[in-house]
């Protein structure tokens, strides 16, 4: 019996197409910004990784690192703007 199931592929991603984006990101990140991004993601994943979508966590970390120089206040910022009640998620 043939498989007659068709799949919606609107959200299908092609593997291996992000190399350009990572190259550009590497040009923009200083060592300090890289460490801040790493610490931000670590903090957010530890506190919200099991209860919130990874997209919200990565978007929050990216936005935070564009504007801040420490992780002080990051958890409260996430709760205020990325808790699923706003358009940021």
C-alpha cells in the first residue's frame, strides 16, 4: 500500500545553510560579547529551558547582548518580555 500522506513543508529547513550567518556573527562578536552571550544563554537555559521555547530564550539572549554588558537583570527581563504573553515569543 503506497503512502498517501503529504506533509506541510512550509517550516522545513535545509541543513547546512547557516554557515554564512555564523561567519557574519563571528565578525561582529568580540571576546567580551561572546562571553556575555554564552553566560546569558547559560542563565536563561538553567532558569527557563524546561518551561519556555528555545526560540524565546535565544531571541532574548540576542536582544539582551545587543544592549547590555552584564547578565544582571536578565532573568527579570525574560520574565517581563518573553513569558509568552507578548509578541516576542
